[in-house]
């Protein structure tokens, strides 16, 4: 049962609907929809997470290439 709730809570569509729904509420201070306050922050978080994942992928590729070079041996070929 806990796994089912965890799946529902981490579903991207549920998160999007929650942010969109909260974005329709008016801001208590200025009266404009909260989306004007939420989307710039959400966009910055998304960009940071994407940049972070991309850096990890490049590091993995560098390590994989290094391991392949070591496996090839000192002469550079694997005859």
C-alpha cells in the first residue's frame, strides 16, 4: 500500500496538476495568480536538476571511455 501511495505522489502528472492548481490561486499580497511566483522558481529548479544530471552523464561517459582504454591494453588494440 505504501508503494502505491509513493507511486502516486511521485507521478509527474500529479506534480504538474498540483503546481498548475496552486498557480490559479490568487496571491494574498498582490492578488495576481500564484503561477507568476511559482513558475520562475520551478523553472530554475528544473534547469538546475537537468544541468546536474547532464554533468553526471558526462562523467559516466568519461569514466567508461577511460575503462575501455585501459582494457585495450598498452598497445591500443585488442587483437
